[in-house]
């Protein structure tokens, strides 16, 4: 009998997919960059400070008349002694900077360095480039925020000795997902500016300008509009309700306001409404915390707005990149 030798033949699936290789390359570039390390250190220091403040003031924050007093773990994210903002405020301030730093030079830096034309000369799809940059940055953001969220829960479990209830754990998970969605919006916005502008400094300044406008200047504009549109003294209650609803809707154009409304509702189950309540609506209502499903229904418009803004920015950046002419230097 003839001996048959088994010869190994490399299968077609042995080599990694080009998109997977590009994502790993982008993630390694972000992790090795100094700006990511500096921002990571800044976020860790500020968040650890917020956790220390919440743990040291935990017993003083628990009050008998507090409707959220039974949600001990959620208090870790909201307690403050007025010297430092709570954990969720820090995330709302530093999260956009993280997204902007990961995307403001995603395209124009490689185009200026001459590496973009070399990548596009390879037999890969063009949209792999823009998609890999977004997926890699979003993966790092997701890992970072899940690590921070579980770090807060772990330290809280050590210090207060009370495990979270299933409802609290679900609210924290949705809070982490909300943070990822909020930072993803600023990431896509910075990638859009990176595609549209040739210089990385211009795209960074444009992204920071939009962030500062919505955080600082837009509330000032809303206050001026509110003073100009305030009804006269003889206005009816219905007119006052319409006026308040108009001001709230104008405020919710800002992504930071949408994030703030959703965060407060998730971390404070006693919040039963984000709009104007009349006496007929308040009369007979039982002052009890909302379940998780009702809180999610309450913030559904805010979540829809953030998702729509994120998808719009990504679609614009994708469309601009696919039509962009990239020449070799």
C-alpha cells in the first residue's frame, strides 16, 4: 500500500480580513499616541476625584425624604459636595474632548503625510478606510467607558458593602451606553471636519468651536430669546405652558442638553417628566420611582435625537470621503 502524506494547505479564511487588519492598526495607533494617554490620564484623575467625593459624602447624602434614597449605587454617580462636579457631569464635559481628539485628524493627517494614496492603491474597498477609523475609535471609547463604569461599581461595592440591585445595574449599563453614544456624535463630527478640511489644526478648531458654542454660547442665546418672547403679565396659563415648551424645545437642539436630560432620568428614578406638568397632571400622581422601562420610554426622544445626529454626521463624512479626490504627493 502506498503511504499517503497529508499536506497542509492554507485555507482562504486563514488570513485576517483587510478591514479587521485596518481596525487593529487604527486602534494601536490611538493607544500608542500621547494625546490618548494624556486624555486617559485626565479622565481617570477627574473620575477618581469624583468617586472619592461621592464615597466620602455618601452617608450625608442619604436622607429619609429623598425619593432616590433607596438607590445607593446610583448615588455614586450623582453625589457631590459642591467642590467638584459629580461623575456624570465630568463625563459630559470630558467625553466630547475624547471624541474630538480621536477623530479630528483621522483623514487629513494621512492625506498630508502621503500615506492615504498608498493605502488606496491597495486592492481594498475605499469605504474600509473611513469605516475602520470610526470602528476603531468607537471600540476604544466603549472599552474605556465600560471600564470606568465597572470601576465605579467595584469601588462602590468595596466601600459601601451593598451590591447593586438588578434595576440599578441595568440603569448603569444604559448610562454607559448613553455615554458611548454621546461621545460617538462628537467623534463623527470631528471625522467630518477631518474630511472637509485639509489641515488637522483647522478641523480640531472647528470641532472645539462647535462644542464651545453648544456648551457656552447657545444657552446664552436661549436666555436672550426667552427674555424677548416672555408673555405679558396678563397671559393665560396655556400661553405660559406653550412658552415654556418652546424654550425647552430650543434648549434640546443642543446635544449636551439631550445628554443631560437622559442622564438625569437614568440616574434619578424619581424623575417622572422632562417637560411642563400642569396641576391636572400632578394631581393624584403617586410620588414613586419609575421602573427602568418607563425611564427609557421617557428619554426615548433624547436617545432618538442623539442617534439621528450621530448617523447624520457619519453619513455626511462617509459621503464626503467617497467623493473626495486624493492625489499622491
